[in-house]
């Protein structure tokens, strides 16, 4: 697979995402839990969130449902349901996804959704990369970590205009 990772199970992917989020954002006061029971799904089943991130500093939380699909198969039909179910969750959250087994139609649906983020961290990754940027950005927007979004940029100065003339 990519980065030399062998095909993972859904559970292994969920753990990879949880460990990445904890390692990358733990110093911002984020605590990460796995398999947290929260309310009911849209069909009345007890809901279990794969990755649950809580920020002690501002008492905010973010739910991450993980979907990994390396070979074409059954996850496809579950994605539209998973997106609907996530929108029904009475708190902020997203679907983190990776793998090459999604059909073009479902991939388009995931890429277009503001509630989905491509995420494939390297094992033990604790820095930003193209493969985690979408999830990083959703977390940054939710928790107000604006420094992540403007990293390396210089703020506009009102004086800059006059100094050039």
C-alpha cells in the first residue's frame, strides 16, 4: 500500500487516526478516546464513535468516524448512510477516510462533503503533511487553532502600501 503500509483493517485505521490526532494535537490540550458511545444513530441503534477528541481548555469536542477501504467492496453503500448519520449527530464531527477501494461516485461524495476528510498518517507521524491536511484543517476550524491555517504566512500590514510608493 502507500507509504509501505500493508492493507489495514478498519480497526487498525481507526487506531492510526486516533494515535495521529493525539500525537499531533495533545500539546493543545486535546485528549483522544476510541469507541465512545454517544446517543443513537438515525435508525435508532446505539451509536459508537470511532475517535472522540475532547479539548479540556474550552470544553469542545469533535467526533471522527473512520472509514478505510483498500479493495472494492461493501463500504461503498455505507458511506451515504454514514454521512447522513454524521449530520444527524448533535455535535461537530467528520468522517476520516483512506484506501483505494472506494468507487468514483463515493469518492466524489466524500471529496465534496464538508463533513469528510482524507487522512492517511504515517505510523508515528506528529507533523503536518498533505495526507493529513484535510483532517488537520477541520480540527483547526472547530477548535479555533487559527495559527495552523496561517502557518508560515505574514499578516497584511496597513503600512506596506505606503512604504512601496
